[in-house]
């Protein structure tokens, strides 16, 4: 996913920055691009769903749902889960380092 690649790039470019701010900057940098890509994919699928024949309607509706769910999951679910997992991992590493 584009957001995770951008986070990885920003971590390498700015290793001294706070992880939370790096994730926030990366998400903001890719948000417009992600939404624009999703909308530009949705528009033809919606056109096919409405103006296409009955035989292709089910596929185009399924693709529309997939684009919507995938975009939402990438932004609103995947990034916070990755952030929480990374913070837990860093806390464990810091606790192990203290011992």
C-alpha cells in the first residue's frame, strides 16, 4: 500500500523525527493521491454499473464496493493498526533494553 511505503521512506529520510509525526506526515502526503485514485476508479465502475448491461452490473458493483472498502481500510484501519503494533514493539524493545 502506498501509505506504508511512504511511511517507510520517511522513516529512512528522517530517522530522528517522532514516529507519530512521521506517520501523520506520510498519511497526509498520500491522502489526496489515494482518494483521487479511488474516485477515478469508481467513476467508470459506476458508469458501467448504471449504463452497462445486466450481465456486467454485478461485477461492477462488486468492484465499486472493493474500491470503497479497500480505500477505507487502508486509511482508517490499516494505518492505526500498524501504528499501534509499532508502538507496542518499540515499548517492548525499550523495556528489554533496560533489563
